C-alpha cells in the first residue's frame, strides 16, 4: 500500500504548486494601488512547463481565499466578476497563454498586469471574465491558476493580502489656523510702534506750539524776514581824479 | 549764528532730499500696484473665486497712497524751502493719514499672503474642479484655470497626482477611479492635446504623467506680488517716519 500512496497523491491533487506567489509590481509607478485597481507583476518564467495551459488570475477577498475550489470553471455564474463579492466569493479573469509571458523578461521592459482596468464590461453579464474595477478597498488575495481545458494543472500560492487606497473627504482638510508668519507680525508690530511715535510727536509738537522749547533764540528764521541792512558809516565819495 | 545757519541749511537739505525720495517711491509704489492689479496672471481666478482677494484691495490702496505720497512730497519740499508753518502742518497731518492707509495696505498684503496655504488651494480644487453642476461662473473659471495651469506648468494637483487618490472630489463623482486615477490634463500631452501614452499615464509610469504638484507654480507669482506690496510699503513707511520726525523738529523750530 505504501508504494501506491506516492502514485495516488499526485493523481488526487493533480496540481503543481509553483512559486513565487503573485505580488504587487516592484516598479516605481504612481498607480501601484488606487482606490479600485492594483498592479501585479506578470508571472514570467513560472508556468514554463505548461505551454498548453491557459493561465487565469483568481481574485478573492482575503477571508474567502482559502474556500476557493480550483475546479470552479471560469466564465460561469459562480465565478463571474459582475456578482463579486456577493454572492460570488472569487472571480477569475485576465486569461492568457504562455506566449503572453515570454521568459526571460527583457530588461528595461515594464511587465505588469493592471487588475481593474476594464470599466466597459463592469455591468455586462455577457462578459463574466471582465477585468473590472474592484468594488472596495479589500484586502484582496490573488493567485494564478493554469487550466488545460477545464482541468487545473498548476497554480501559485495565494498572494499576501493587498489593500487598496481609501479616499478621505476634502472637508477633513484643515484650512483654518494657518498661523501668522514672522514677517507679518514684524511688519504689524514695527509699523504700529512707528505710527504711535509719530502721533506722540505730533501731540508734543502742537502742545509746545509757539513756546520756545528746543528752538529758543537760535530759532530758524524765515529767509524773507531777514534783512541785512548795510550801514554806510561814511559817505564814500569818489576821490577827485586829480590831487592838487 | 553761522553755525545754526549751517544747521538750518543742512536740515533743510536733508528734508528736501527725504521728500524727493518719498516722491519717487510714491511713483514706484503706484506703478507696482497698478502692475499687481492689472496683471492677468494665472492664479487670479483661483483667488477671486474664494472671495479672498485682499491682495487686490491692498494694491488698490497702494495706488492711491503712492499718488498721495508724490503730491505730499512736493508740498513738503515747498514748505521746507519757504519755512512756512501752515504748509508744513498741513503736510504733517496729511502725511500721517497717508501713513495710516499705507500701514493698512501693507499689513493686509502680508496677512493675505499667509492665508494662501497648500491646504487652501487643495480644498478649493477638490471641491470645485470639474464640478458637474457648476453653481456659478467661478466654478468654470476654476476648472479652466487648473487645466491651463497643469498644461503649462506640467504639474498635477496641488501636492501631486496622489491628491486625487487621497481625497474624494467633485471630479471623482463623474470620473471613475479606474479610468481616471487623475485628470487627463495630468498626462504628458502631445501637440493635439491628447495623452502621449494613456495606459502609461493611468499606471503612473514616470515620463507619461506630471508627477509634481502645482503649488509652487501658484504660490510663486502670488507671493511675489504680496511681498512686493507689503515689504515695499513697509520700507517706504520707515523712510517716511524719519522724514516726518525731521519735519516735526524743523517745524517746531521755525520762528512764528
């Protein structure tokens, strides 16, 4: 019986476990996760031995991942995108053959899969394998599943949970209390002081109007009132030209 | 007597010089404020929409203050040379009034400039950009201004494209997140105004979208104008303070 067990086990499971598990792309992209999409690394050099298989992406909520049955077929009402997440617990999409994932990956190429990019078929039940936008922030888990015909032959492990972005309301942005900059406080303070000094000087000036305070005898006199009178103490006559 | 004659003449000369400088600065202030008011620079609709355009009130005051300073400086020169008490008293009082107005203008410009934080523009952009039922004309103006700003300055949002992801917005109500993670004007556009690579833009591949925020492009011109009005006004007022003190001292020494 014992020698039969190794033969039975592969036949019972029939699915090869391939690694690595799917993950978000390592590329520096602004839209790695948005509110309804995320970007996965393509499964390059993973399904090399399964040239005849069709590789599907299975997407499930984190809590439903372990309940997924590999024998569920794609494109059926049990796995259609349009009924995800209720009552469909996991949907299958993004089918491709090995030719779409050539190995090795050319350096410099951006090889990604954008999950959630097809908006045109999101409500169209005639397209159950639609790659539609995800209905919530998740978290989600994904795995790749290779089917030959309708028989699953290989799969990867489930990914780590992927959480999408949640958007806050703009009314949560604080616009009050911006504070006053040092410059504005300096301008206000200095100008107020200068103005106060000027007013005080004006008051002092008017109060001491006319009284000889700092001026006194050395007051500035108006140019017109100064008359310099020439005193001729002697009459100077022209001397006669001839002196006899 | 000769020494105080010299003092008189030096003081008169200083006051005349001070008034000449005030007159020239008044003209310069008027010119600068006319420029601020009439310059059709980009962010003006954004400011106008918020009814927070104090900078323009400050600039309008600055225009009239500048003209007043010029006129009063001529009056001051005449008063100093003629050593006329009445003329100089009129000059001093009118100058104080002008001082008060310019003080108000300068402080308003400085305060207004403080209120233009990134959060202020972010909130306005999220609430009004591409609003589907524009309440009034200024919503359309805001959309047009932002589109032009993003196209010309090659920027996106206030802090970056992630603004559109971090917050819900009027834009998000009419444009699905999967198709429009950020507006199309954030993409690198070709000569016809279409995105060079739409998928690259949606993914956020560097080179196909504008990754930096527009706040610098907005705050640059607005700051220059605000500081121009505020600090130039402040400088003029400091100089005017000195001249006024000198004039008061001169006035109190004139023989009546």
